[in-house]
């Protein structure tokens, strides 16, 4: 079992992503509205070092969506394929970030 975390920058793709995950028998995501550290700091400080990061940000995007999913290891490749199909290559800038963590124990997980 793994904890899969996906930070989606292109939030307009969320509905299509969830639908395609469901079409591939992947369910059970918990979704949070999130904001990156640089964006949050810039909203508080107009000057200083944070101003130099302004060119890295999508000015229209105020927040992200972060998906948390408890998945079987063999589901990760399917999820990555769906993300690439719906969202695009997450290795491209300002698309998202995906990582997994091992789970030592889980309760309440519905198989």
C-alpha cells in the first residue's frame, strides 16, 4: 500500500481527472484546496526576495488541488497514465507534482 499525493496546478482539469480515474476503477481520493509556499509568501510581501519568484508563477492561478489517495502499489502506473492523459506531462513546468510514500499500517481502507 502507498499514499499517493498529487498536487494539481491545472485545477480546471480536476473534474476530467476524477472521471477518468473512476473509469479506470480508481476511487477514494481526498481533495484539498492548497496554495504553494512562494505564492503565499508573495501575497504577504510585495517586495524583497519573493518578488524575484514572480516570473515562475501563473498569475491567474490562486490555488491548487491536492489529492491524497491510499492505493495498491500496482495501481500507481494506472494513475500516472491517467494523469498524463488528462493533465499532460507533469514533468513540464506549472503542471503538478506526484509522489508516493509507503504505508506501514492502514485501517478503514475499503478494498
